[in-house]
């Protein structure tokens, strides 16, 4: 058959025999492809977006403290010290402008206190010079009070009270108390107690917030009212609690009362060790009854020199009962020991404790 009569296409040439080298090469290639075709590990999710930074004061954002009403800001800081007012004034321009009257009031108040408590007036000026200084100080306190300073209201009230102007003094105390000044609240309470007739319920009403704010005089007076049932139901346990808080804050009278509470078991469980501790501390701070009682205890213990010293100190501070006992002790001491005790009494100084306001 010739080539033209062929109906079938020519067969494809047979492939070359498949060698093991090619198979191995092909297998390794497929393994590499499978290895490269494995799914990669999922990437960790991106970190959440950082919270937006707060806008600075004065930028007009919704959390801008500069939007506070000036009257509210002024009232909130009226009972604060000059340092706090100065720090708040640096917060933003709006606060600086709103607190300008309080900064002026703080400067006037400081100048008035320098006049009132400054160095002694020279001898040629005498009483007249002191009166002029007090009147000038009162004028500055009154100007500062008009600008809104609660501390200046308290000092203006003190000077008015000393001059016998009690109604005007109570007006200043009331304004300071309504602004939340602890000393103003305490002084207003004392004014109600010393009114004619006394208004003990009103006094207790103001002692409570002042005592809770840490004013030790208010804590002591509240303890007295609770102990004696003035303006409030008598409660010895509560009275002892307030005495202790006042004593821990440095009130000397409260220290003596705490010693009595522990000694007699009134308000506290009877504890003679703590009673002795508080009595000694009150004596070290100059409480005249505590000095007298320490003198008696030392006499009973046989320490006559120190006993005479304490009785002498109590007598100098006006404790009438100590005078008789001191004279009795004087007869039993030699002149040398008497001189030694008097010398120690001359060198003695009351312990200074920090008192919270």
C-alpha cells in the first residue's frame, strides 16, 4: 500500500523509555510543589485601634471643663486655700479668668493676716498702733470676703467677735459655713452655744459636718454635746469616739477626756494603761488638770522632785487645787531639791503637736 491510500494517521512515535532518574526528579519536584502549596499560617489579627486622645482644655470638646459655669467654679473653690486656687487657675484660660477675684482675695487675706499676726507694734505706737493695725486687717478681710474668700470671712468674723459685734461675726461665720469651710462651721456652732439663750440643736447641726471634715475643735465640742446631751440625745460611746478623734488630731482637752473615758470605762472598755498614756500626753502638752493629776501620781510613787515640778507647772497655769498641794510638798523637800525642781519647771516647754483644722 502506498502512502496515498493510507486512511489512518501515522502512529505517534513511541515515547522513550521512562528512566528512574527522571521519575526521581519528577517525584522530588512534586514533593517540592506540595510543600510549597501548603497553606500558610493565618496572620494574627491587627491590634485594636488606640482610643482617641482627650482633647485639651479649651478646645471646645464635649468634655471641656472650661464649659463649667463661672459661678459654680467660683463657689467650689471659695473655701480652698490660695495654693489650690492658684493651681486651678493654670488649668485653662476660662478658669484663670473665673478665679481672678479669688486670687485677689487670697492676696488681701494674706496681707491682713500679716497685719494682725505680724511682729509686735513698736513701743511709741502702743495700744493705738495695735488698734490701727487691727482695723486695717479687718478692712482687708472684709474686702477679701466680698470677693468670695471663705477664709477671709472666718477671720473677719473673729475680729468682729473680739470687738463685741457678735451678730456681724455670726453673719460672716454663716457665709463661710455655707461655702463648706470647716472652721466657719465650727465657729458658727460655738456661736450658737454661747448665744443667749443657747441654741444647742443648731450648734450640733454645724458641729457634725465640721467634725467629719477633720476640724478637731468641732470634734471635741461634738463630743461634749453628746456626753452632756446638749442639742442631741446623750450617747457616751459616740462622745468617746469623737474625743479620741480630736485627741489624735492634737486637741489637748480631748486628750484629757480620753484618759478619763479609759480610766472610768465610759464609752471605752476600762484600760488603765491607755488612760495613763493619754493623761501623760495631755500633761506634756500643758493641760493644767493633767499636770496636777500627774503631780499627785508622782507623789504617790515617791518621786517628790518631779511631783513638785508638775504641781508648780499646774499652779502657774491656774489650777487652784495644785497650789495647796505644792505648798505641802514644799515643806517636805530640802532647799536644794526645791531649787532643782523649780529650775526644771523654768526649762519645761509644752509639747507642740500638729492640729488638723
